[in-house]
């Protein structure tokens, strides 16, 4: 990640990059994301901490060691360990191993997923999952593909499979004005939740907290004009779900 406000264009990152991914151009430093392998050589040389590696490789036992230290908090709150993301099921072997170790320690486990997962992969992890948080963005297949790049057919199939396992499950809907916040969108999601036998739906209002990460990764933030839904609008959408007999919060 690159923080342009901290950069003084000294060029040290250009000198040490073994892959020629950093290039000094006039009074700026440009990064070729195609060439960058995340080796970290530039980070060690930057005097202004304008660069940082986001994420790291870690072993299951390392995570478990950190998790167990928080056991008093879990016991006092009735909580446990939630695997979120990104998408934890993009690393199914690791996710299974971590969930299994958590259960061996007597910890409550929650899997937070987008559902974009092949059916056979679920069988690897579900025996170690106590609760599922399922992300549902859009029921319309055409709109889902237009907004996310993929169809929602696999996601809906996953939702049906998970609901059939009788594991407690909550549907969570990220509300993005102009994309999935119409009355029709909510009514279709409510009907689907009832079809699955799900009782609880959480509405997650859109926010801009991740926009700074886009800047540091030099990616285009395409939702610049989108604002968070108002309290009144959230209450209107909540009523659509409660009218279907669902417990809906935001």
C-alpha cells in the first residue's frame, strides 16, 4: 500500500526494487502493480513510512495462540471466534484446520461468508461451525452480475445448502443506495429468507471507511457519489422484513 501524502519522492524505493515495479516519473512515484511481488524491499528503505504490506502469512497455531488469550472475553460476553474476510472459504483447508482447533479448545465458532463457494467445499468445514453469517447482496441475477462481476446462482445454492444443515444462520444485506436498496430488492430478500426458514436479517448500511484503502492501492473508488442511507430509509426497509415475520436489525 502506498501513501502518496507521506512520499517525498526521494527515489530510494526505485533504487532498491528488484522487479522495477517502482518508477520515478517527474515529481511522482508510480507503482506497476503487475510487476510488484510484495517483497517489501521498498518498505525497508522508505524514510517516511509511505509504504506498507497489508496482510501476512500466518500458521493456524499462531492464530490459535492469539485467540486463546481472549478466552475471558468470550466467556464474559457469550461470544467466540468469527472467521471473516475477504472470504475465508477461499482458503478452505486453512479455514477447516482453524475451525477444528477452535472447537478442540471449546470455543464457539462463526463463519462469515459471501456464499460464493462450490458445494463440495462446504462439507469440509460445517462440522466445526456453530453459526453462519451469510452475505446476500442482490436476488436479481442480472443485476448481481452487473454489479459484482458474477452470477448469484452459486450464492443462492449455497444459502439453500447451509440453511438445510440446521446451523443457526443470519442473513446480512449490505445496503448500497442505487444498487440494492429498493423496496422490491428488500421484499425479494425477505421472501428468500422465509423460504430458507431464516428468522434473522441484518441490514448493513453502506459506508466509506474502505475508500482510503482504494487510494493506497491506487484503485479507482467507483462509489464516490453514494451516501449512506438515512435512518428513515433504514426504518422503511426494516418494516418490509418485519412485515414478513422476520427479526430485522440494522
